[in-house]
């Protein structure tokens, strides 16, 4: 994605960290597309859509270490406590996974898999793919390290009319059935 700075932010130890940017023009266009998907999401997850948070463009460069993340809750005193008003998370990949040459560093990345360790699966980046999943502790996730290139994703969260509770029995099978 040309136009972004090419030097990543770093932590106090000089290690690269994930950068987050916002772009109202991109957000407006993506929100129009996302609005068309909301009825299908409401039906699939059996909820009523209430809000969509601001969309973030996340940039992962080589060397960025992504920690495991739960988008709606924090682990406090040995239990999960909902600390954010989020029910679903959406990730839109803007990069393509590529592990062979030729390699176009403008849009290809080696690494950057979106991983869900509890379910033992993940998604290699594919430009234009949108993944929507519950934001709760059952879907803790991380972005695998970037070996070469850079990964760009758009991430945003949405909320239901009532707090949505993941019930595993309502979603039998594996990720192959879910996605």
C-alpha cells in the first residue's frame, strides 16, 4: 500500500510494532459494502445489529510480534470479564499470502496468518476476503509473524442490540462449516 510511511513504529526496545491508521474515505466506502452484509450476519448469528465501530487499518511489518487477543473481554482474576461493547469482529485482508518468487512487496506478504489457536485453524491473507467472527473469548486470535513483506488489514467491531453470547452448540462442526 504505497502512500504509507515505510518505517514502522517501534517499542522502547527498538522492535517494530503493529501500526494503526484511520482513513475516513476508505471507511465510508467499506461501511457501505458492510451494511449490505448485515442482514445475512444477523440471520446467521441470530442477533440485531446496533452499531459498527470506526474501522482501523492495521499494518504489520516483518518482526512485529502479535499477542493473542480477545476483542471484547479481559482475563481478570481467573475469569473472562466483558470490558468492551463488542459482539463481532470483522477483518478484511488487503494483502495476499505468497511464499514463492516472484514476490510483489506492494501487496504480497509471507506470513501474517490470522490464527485462532483454540480452534486450531487460521487464514492466510487473501486480498478482499472479509472474515466476521464473535469477539468473545472463544475466538482469541493473533496475527502470525511476518517473514517477508508487509501485511495490511482493516479491522472493525460491531455490537448487537443485546449482548450476544456465543453458544457452541448453535455452531456445530469446525471452521470449515462456519466460514
